[in-house]
């Protein structure tokens, strides 16, 4: 971990006047939270805490079920309600993976990989948006290919990807119910892509939180009228309807976020809207 006492004095001082809207935030993080944000474990804490925070509200909705008709009417598979036991199993799988794989892997990486220096300047809003979008599109492409192959090869599906398909009706906690090899693949791309695209750390953190929100939203099992796939026009995002259909028909909807690859290669299957 980077020691704040080893930094040049100018890095510890608020940056010069800047027209970058994110500069005050970045200066604050550098000056007040350098030991935290420079730690390799920060991104792990950020990612796992985002998974927890985003999953809890929908887990509560699932447990309440028909007692909250305002939300239950949007349940895609109302006949398949997750139980407390199912939720606990998914969460404990994610927790186990992080404690016994992710954290040790990061610890080993600390002794192998150099810790990158944090820049003094914040990204512009434009840079953050464009770089994050580019990284998401790149990951979407990589995972589409990986996902397609692991459904078409029975042995790969059985030993690697089947863990995620234990339940036909996904729910928020099942977002990170993954085997170790799948977690390795997802983690490898998630860490490599921003480096290849030379993303700013602030962009990486934003993209991490946003991508986890999209992942959880894909698994919530509700076709809510205000989710991203409804807000973003032209059906560019698959959202919960697409991924729910993938769990019902595993030969369809392989892309994790966007819908263009499934449309191009003919693997898109649309969920039939039920009348409310």
C-alpha cells in the first residue's frame, strides 16, 4: 500500500485551479483518503459493498412477495420466489469466493505487480463517460464470447458455468453466485480492460460501481418501469427481462449488459410482456 508520507508535497496539496468539475472531489480523496484509495484492496471493498447495498432492497422485496403488490406485479416469474435458504447460499458463495480467492489473489499481486501512481488531475466528465462506456462495451464483448462458448461446450458448462444457473429464476443475491474459474475470467477482464484503455482511477471506480448495479439489476427478477433497460432508449440494454429469459432459455441472451451482440448473432429472445 502506498504510504502517504512518501508522496511529494505537491501531491498532498489541493490541485491548482481547474475547469474539471471532478477536481474538488479528486483533491479531497487524494488529501484525506490517500492510504485507502491507494490500497489494492480498495477496489475489492468497493465492489463487494456495492453488491451488498444494491442487492438488499430487492432481497427484501422477494421475501415480502405478494404483501407488496405495487412491486410484486412486476415480478417476471412470480411462481418462483427465492427462499431465505437460496439467498443465503448465493451470498455465502460470493463471500467464500472473496475471502478465500479474491483477497489472497490481491495479496499475492501486491508483491508481483507495481502499484500505479495516482494522477494529480481528475478526469473530465467527458473522459469519465467515454472511457467507462468503452470499458463496458469491451467487457460486454469479451463476456458474450466467453458465455456463448461455455453454453455450447457441455463440459465447460458443467464444470464452470453451471453454478450460476442453479436457479431458473434469478434474484439479486445470485448475481455473484459464480464458480472460481468464472470469477477469475470476470475479474481478469474487469481489471485488464481499464488498464488497456488507460482509464483514470476515478473512472475505474465509477465503472465498477455502475457495472455492479447493472449486474444486480439484470438478476433482480423484476421488470420494473424505471430500470435502466426501460430508461435507455432503443432497447440498447437487455436488463432483467433479457437475463431472466436467459435463465429460462439458456441458449439465448448471452450478453451481460447490452443487446447488440445478441441481435447481430441471432441469440436475442424477448420476454413476453404480461398484462398488469
